[in-house]
């Protein structure tokens, strides 16, 4: 699940873990915060965690498998970049 907060694009931590079949040790919230950095993880409503684009990049930098590289490419090129262009142009977000 992808969320948008101000100018940031966020992706839920648990979804990343599931997509990449991350081991249990890598899923511990304290470890995620250390690897992603203090600004790399935010808490969403309900206590769920989400990576910022910088946090996701930091967490994925430790992985070299093709799925991790594909996820990083997708998030940066299909989520972050288009939203950044719309934000810079002043185009309002579509609301459901």
C-alpha cells in the first residue's frame, strides 16, 4: 500500500516485507528504524509503519536480489518521480 503525506511518497513496511519475503529478524521495528534511519520510517494511523523513499532505499541497499532491485526501481520511477512532477507543477492530487 502506497500513501502520500505532504510531498512524500510512503510505502507500508509490512507490504515490502511480504513482497520480498524478508526474514523475521529483518522485520523487527527497531531494526527497521536503525537501517532506514530516523527519517526513513514514519508511523501511520493505527500504528502501521511506512518507509519514506529514502528509508526504502536505505533498507533495500542491503539486499541484492532481483526482486528488491525491481521494487526499488518501481517505487522510484512509477510512484515517487511522477508524484514529484505533479507536486512541482502544482497539480492537485486525485482523491477517491
